[in-house]
């Protein structure tokens, strides 16, 4: 597989041109709207699996006799499952098509959700959450691969922005829905709700999603070609950098998700319903940015948008850290820079993945798998840092800000390397 250079990848996407391996004509009009609605329903499964039980974290610890750090590891297990699942399901979807892995993975998610209902201790619950994450990974990686099957260039970034609306709306609804479930049942009822959600999405997958990868575009199913494809992707410097940038942007969101229930409920004294409302406001910031991104892309290239967004996130992170350590402004003083930081991250989340996937249409499932594994795998590593550092405002602020600065540094390296390469290639 030929791997594009950093400069060619940037040029193709920023100019809005389809790469050589682009799929057939892109859906338009009502057909495009239908595709986005179906994919939006599918990508909702992962964030709802992550967020629906957040208000119940303190109750889980009390009921199972576990520490807050141990309970947070069940969230880490979900992120780990989402990352590992995509590494397996991505290449499989390039080999057998998109529908079968999606249907099988969603079925696995339903089974794991039902088993969580009877988990006797925190260790079993954590293991089942890993399995649940693997199942949810199918919907995530297949949705991204379908976007790359059907769209390219700015159209791909725009479509991903629309999907970010769902990924942003899900965290808004999830804690509130979880709180509503807790009013009528225990934390175990949350997993019954997830099983029901998985069943609905399984029906959507079976009835509403056509196969987007025809047999002639599928790849060999042997292990060695798959490993070669992974190796080729990992030697594409621009792809690796954009995966890391996308992953660090997502890790900022996961740091917020991991620590929010403890920071807002235990440090600032919010009850479960208040937590759902305040937590959801952060998701509104992500939604607003992802939808504004569609307009911004008409004037600024995706790569520059990511650069400006990371600069803003780093600046807001410094302010957030200062407020967290000093306590200035109380809850309002803490949430304003946090919301602004999440707003900036909302521009990174659709554009960095689109840049990463732009030159790899011939292996969209495998590329999407590496992207998803990086996002959720790094999230699984970084999110527990909030608990290890103290499960308080300063811990959350430091973790989020550190990720923003590292992502900015990586993008700066990519931009400088690309400029040097273009200068070297230019005629004297």
C-alpha cells in the first residue's frame, strides 16, 4: 500500500479534493441526510455507554464496597474495550464488509450489558465493561469507515461535524437519563437501559444501513496483509501525528468525563440532577463548536482550524488550572474556562480524524480502527490520572491542560516538517 507524504495528505484535504482511492459519487440531498441520521444513531452507542452511568459512580462504590479510584477503573475498562475492539473490528470490516461486524458487535454489547445487571463485585463489573466497550466499538469504527467509504475532503470533515452533534448530544442526555433511571431503580437499572438501547440500534443496523464496501474493494483476510496495512499506516508520519492529536483532544474530554461526577458532586456539592445539567452544559460547548466548524471550514482549512483550536484550548487550560488551584469564583469560576476549553476541543474532534483518514480510503476500516484505538486507548490511560492526582478540580485541570499542550506541540512539529518538505521539493 502506498503511503502518502505529509504534504500530499494536507493538500488533498485542504483543497477539498478526493484522494485517488475515493469512493463512488457522494450521497446528496435526502440520501445524505438519511446516511447521517443512521450513522448518528450508531455513534451514539459509545458515548452513551460511557456516560449513562456517571451519576451512579458514587452509588456503585458504596454498594460494592469499592474506592472511587476502583470505580473509575470501570470507566477505564470501557475505554480500553473501545480501543481494543476497534483494532479487531476495523480490519475485519475491510475484509467482510461493514454490516456483519456491526451487527455482531452490537449483539455483544447487549449481552455484556445484561451481565452487568448481576455483577457481584467491582472486578467483575470492570471486566464486563471491557467487553461492553468492545461491542460498542463496532458501531464507532463502522460509522467512521462508512464516512470514508462515501465522503472525502471537506465533505468528510463536514459529515464528521454532523456526527459530533450526536456525540455531543449524547453526553448531554446521558447523565440526565441516568439520573432519571436512578430515581426509579438502582445503578443496575442503568445497564438494563443500555441493553434496551443496544437492541434498538441493532434493529437500526439491520434495517437501515446498506453495505457500503462492495466485494471488489475488500481486502484479503490473512493476518500478514492486515499487519502490513497497520505497519504502512504507522509509518505515515502525518497519519500518526493526526491520530495522536485527535486522541489527545479526545483525552481532554475523557478527563472531564472521568472526574466530573466526583469534582461536581463531592467537591462542589451538586446533587445527581444538578450534576446532569451542569455536566451537559460542557457537551453543549462541544456541540456548538462542532456545528460552527461546518461554517468555519468554508473559510479556513481543517489543519489551520485544528491549530487555532489547540492554541485556544491551551490558553483556556492555563486559566482553568489557575482557577482550580486558587478557588477563585467558586463553581462558576471553574466552569467558565472549562466550558471554553471544551468548546475549543469541539473543533479538534471532527477535523483531526478527517485529516488522519484523508489519504487512506483503500483501508478505511483499518485506518479508522487505529484512529479509534488511539482515541479510546489514550483516553483509558489518561482519564485515571484525574483519580490518581486527587479526583478534584486541580487534578482535572492539569490532566486536560497537559494533553492540549502536547497535542499543540505535535501539530507544530507536523506543520514545520511539512513546510521544510515543500521547500525542499520546490524548484530552485
